[in-house]
C-alpha cells in the first residue's frame, strides 16, 4: 500500500511525496521497519526515512529518521550474499549508495517496490542529465534544524554533509560501482555463481571517498538503469526471482524449474479460515469471536470478507468510510486467542473489503503479494457491486482469494452470471516483470471465492421454503438454489467446489434477531453468502453459518479448509537447479531456437464498438532448446501493436516440443472508436514476433470496422438524419475531417440534438420515471449490444432491452463522446464559477448550439426524474455525481476537489426553480 499521503502531511506546501514504501533496515543489529518516501521539490529529490507505527495512517504516526539527497553520487544496487542460491524471496534487498556511505534495506517483494525503484531511477536520471547543475538541497536544511517534538517531526538526523551512522550503514568503496555496473548476465556467467562484492575498508585513506571511474563508465555507456543487479537475490526458497532485467538464460531456468517442480517440492497441510459477512452498513455491535474463533485450534491463515460495509452515499461516490477501521479492529479482536496473527493485506472497494491475516511464524513465507479491485456497477465502474481480490505465494504455492458482491434481486441471476464473468475477465494482477502478461484469477494453484453472491431460491413460494427449513430438508431446498442450477449448467464457477450445505439460509433476517424478514417486502430466505474453492489438495473441515451474530440482516458464514501447500526440499532443489544449468550450457552452445506458427494472417470481420473478437495463434517449439518469445515494437512506434489490438500473452516461454496459444484480441472502446469512425484509422497492423537468439516473424492483422454513433461527435450526429451505418463512409469522413463547425453542412437544417440521444432519453422518459435504482443498477451486456445495433442501423424501430440497459447505454454514449457536452475549452471556467448559479448559466450559454441543446435536454429530463424520487430513490446528489463526470470531463486527470466542483456546477441545473 502506498502511504505517501502520510508523509505528505508533514511536508511543506511546495514539497510532494511522489511514492512511499515500507522497508526493513538493520539498527544496532536488530531489524526494524521504516517508511521510505521519495520527496520532490522544484525538480530536486531526496529519500526520507521515517520510523513509524505498525500502520501509519496520519502524519502523527511517523517520525523523520534520516534523509538521503539524490545527487550524482547516489545509486541503488540490488544485492545478496555470495553464498546464496537463486530463489525468490518475500523481500528484495537493495543498497542505497550516497555521498558518504551506503545503507542496506529490504523492500517487500512486489510490483509496488518495483514502481518505487522505478521512480527513484527517474529522479536520478534527471540529475544525470544536467551534471553541471548540481542540486543544492537548501530546502532540506529546515528538517535538520527542527527541534525535537516540534511540528510532528522529531530531530534524529545529523547535519547535512556529515557521515550517517544512526542506521546500520557502510562506507563507500569503488568496488561497489564496478560490480554493479556489469549486466546481470555478463557479470554472472552461471546464474548461481558468486560475484565480487564490495569490501568495507577501514583505512583512513578510504573513508568518505567515492571512486568516480564507475560513474564515468556508466555515463559513457548512457545507461539509465539505476537499479542494478549485483547478484540474484535469495530468501525463502520458493522459486527463481522474476525481475524485468533478467535475460533469456534466467527465464529459461525458471521455466525448467517450474516444469520439474514435483522433483524438489513436497506437500504439507495448512489450515485456512475463510469467512464472509454482509454487514448491511452496520457498525460492529458485538464480538466476532463466535464466528472467527469458532475452530478448536487456531488456523494458520484468515481470509475475511465483508460486503455492504458502508451504504452511505459518501462511501459510494468517494470510496471513503470510517467503518473500514472499525470492522478491521473488530476482526483483529475476534481472531482465535491461542495464536498471534499479522495483518498482511487489506483491500477495499466501497463496501467490499477483504482482510488477510497469517500466523506470525508464517509471515516470512508470504511473497508476491498483489491486490486488485473490479467494479461491476453501472458502466462497469461503480463499486457498489464487484470484487476485491488478493494473490500471493505461500512457500511454493500460488493462491488467489476473491471477495465479491454480485447483483441483487431474485430475478437477476443472469446479471449475477455476467458479474462473475466480468470479474474473471477484468480482474488482472500485475506481474513483477511488467513485460509479462498479467495473471488472471484462474492462473493460480488454488482459488478461494467468497462473498454475498446473491443467488436466491427459485420456483418456491415463501411458505414452502419455510416448511422445508423447519424440516431441515436442506438437500431438497438446495435443489431450488440458483447458484447450484447455474453451476450444473456450467454457466458460472466451472471447476469450483462448494461443500455440502447443512445450515439455515443466511438471508434475510430482521436485524438484531433470528426472525425471518417481517418487513413489507417479506424476502424469501436464501443462501446468499457462499464460499467455494478451485484447485487440488484442498479438503473442507467445516462449512457453517453463525447464528449468534445478529448485527446484520445476513448471518456470517465460515469454511475451514485444509490445504496441501508445496514446500521446497533445499537439497533436491539445489541438485535440480544444477542439472538444469548444466543442460542449458550444452544446449545453448549447440542449438538455435525455432518455432512453427499455425498461421500468419488474421482477419477480423465487422468489428463493432465494445464487442470483443479474438483469433488464436499457436506457436510450436520445434527446436532443440526452450525458447523465449516476445512481440516487439516496430521502428518509431511506441508499442508493439495498435491500441485496439492485444496479444495475450505478449511474451513468454515454450518448452522444447511444447505449444503456446496466443489470443489476438480486438476490442474498440471510447479511446479508439473516434479515429475508426472517422476513417483516420483502420483495422490494420503488422505484429513482429521476436525469438530471443532466433529470428523475427511477421504477422498481418486486418479487418473492417462498422461505424457507430458511440464515439462520434455531437456535431457529426446532428447532421445525420439516417442511422450512421446507412451513411456512405465518405460522408462520415467529410463530417469528421475538420474540427471547424462552420464548414458547409451536409443537410440544410441540422438536428437540434442527435437522434440517438433523443431515442434513449425518450424511452426512459416514457418507461422508467419510477424505475428503482435507475442509473445505479447496470444492465446486461447482451442487451447493450442490441441497443447499440438498433441505434446504428435503425432496426428495430423501438429500443430493445430493460430500462437499466438503456440507462447504461446512455451513460456509455456520453462517456464515449470525443468532445464532452461541455467542451474541454470551457472546463476551467466551470470550475471557477461552480458556486454561482448565474455564472454557471452564462457558461452554458457559451456552448456550441448543438452541445447547449444536449445539455439542456438532459438536465430537463433529470429534473423530471427527480419529481418521482419517492419511487426511483434518486436525488440531486446522485444524479449530479453520475452525470457531472460525463458532461464535464476533465482534459487531464481529475482530482477529488475538481470532481466536487463539477458536481456543484451541475447541481444548479437540477433544482426545480431554475428561471
């Protein structure tokens, strides 16, 4: 987690914490945690080192401990001891070289640490670009002079220019530069061979001196990789370290190690407690021990998921809630009392939160920790529904945990199925090598899926359901369960297992009781809250609900899983590793990589807006050695392919005699539709597939794009009386060839507003003024496809799909406009006058006529919806939040303050008494 906001609180206004990361340092021979922040002021950078509380939340939680200015004499070198083998570790050890010495720190192994090092690298490169303009760092003096305890910063630093000795450090020698400047492959002929390490000299002539030859050599070579590998890092004996700077040989060894994993690993059982609880926006009112501490022995790990943590509008729109801390504290206090646990990760999206705890003794074996979130609410963005997930490596097993909250209402099982598929396709974990394709949920040894999945009981009335519950005939009742039926039909959760359900439905109860819902809606009881798993060597020990907890209208559920985790036998690993190295030595000298391609030409017919198409390329390794492939950039092009095209994976390895399937995927979204609609871009590209130490292969990609009103400008659409796909392509290109709206018109009298906007708004005006959760509940993708085709072709005459699908289509249409309804040129004026109604109206009067018509038309429609707020539950704040983000889009990245100003601006047009 980036804690730069904590550091920012104690900095001056003109100083900016770019990024922060927690690290470990050696202090008086004891390892302690520190917070490391990269701070910038007027293009000068320095590393700030802070002591901190366990979880730094505010500036009061940190104390400044040291500062390292980033000057010409600064560097970061990745290190390990000479006797370590090449295993992946939970941590990455780096040495910070600075003017008067160096400091060794251990960064958490993961992409955030890599991003931190990348930002430090950028800062150092900026210094090297202007060696004659040495930074002066005068702004740092105030931190040296700060008295103890004043301003929240305690003075623990030596004056600038003195030798740093508080934290365990070493004096610099020239050897560190020379050893570091070698490339990882050249410097280590064999991956597991030792390397020359810098010596710590104590002679008076060596202290405080910096050898310059290494720096000069780096500058002559024009090298920009500040973080250099002096040896391959080792830590917890899991697998080979996958760093971006590793070459072919290292990756081949890693590939072969994975193939031979069964030779050097063995299984050992560990217990995982999985819990899920929809808390209905409540605060903790009772101990969670009856739920979390219900096992006879303490589990090795806890994965605890919550849904509906906070139902307030503030949480929904700004993803900010105090209840995160309240429930985290309740969980920590409710864990099994017979063991000590460490909180490894917390991830939250609005009201969906996942906490991951491990017993203290296991924490050192957790590595490659990543967390991601996916919103499946309206437009696929709103986080009221969706999922949060973590992935990590425990010893040698890769595990993914997903906590999801799917669409509600008994009839919406198809929408729940779509939510599940969206989560599986969109939730991607970055790999430590950014060139490698992200990991999907299913690319893990074990997947644990928990949450309020919201599947209900179908085809039974409430009396029959309660009768079966009274008889405890859960087997018969389960046969009516929507999730069971969808799994049986292989519509969702293919390959997943759920234990036998032997407990009461977990929804819906009167809050504070065990009484079924007595409200006016009188919900049918259902097993909404579920836990499933996928993978081998997993055995469920219990699966139960916890009726003692009465805070919510749901009951919490838990599952205790015994999981066989792969541990490494170090002797077997070492032997396997050495055999692979010897084998590769021989093959590298004798063989050149070679592959056979299944095809080299790919055609995508009738590509449409937001409609995925894919073709498969199969590579077969017909050579004598494993090979590494990668799609590479063509000359003068920023990426290996056009933005509407993706190769998945774009880089990888193929074992000797093996095959790899690569999906070439075409997907046109709002960022690429405009150029394709205008004919300025076509579905055409050439891909270059490169084999390391081998030759290049060229692939041809072609196709045709069907123009769409989505991604077309308001001005263009106002000149089209017929559907866009009925118009000649030359006409569309003529309309979009210039941004000058005073050019000759295609028709005598343009439309006041695009007919597509009228069709969608008119449909909603006639059919949906009292529709609950309008513009908040998403529609179905298949219905969006039908609506898009209707708007683009004119068939059928009436818009198909549900009210929710039409509402979402309207939002997607506004989002895809190349120039928003309020043009970018007027965006700043809107922010400046947001609190003044008359000034806001004046800005709208300056809009181009067709834009002004659209703005007023949509505002009038929304005011009409507000007249029915008792039925549709809409209010000014909700509509302003949703529509301001689409009508007043920022030309650059929008911060929270700007977002609030755009909402305030649009609110003036939603009130009833506008004159």
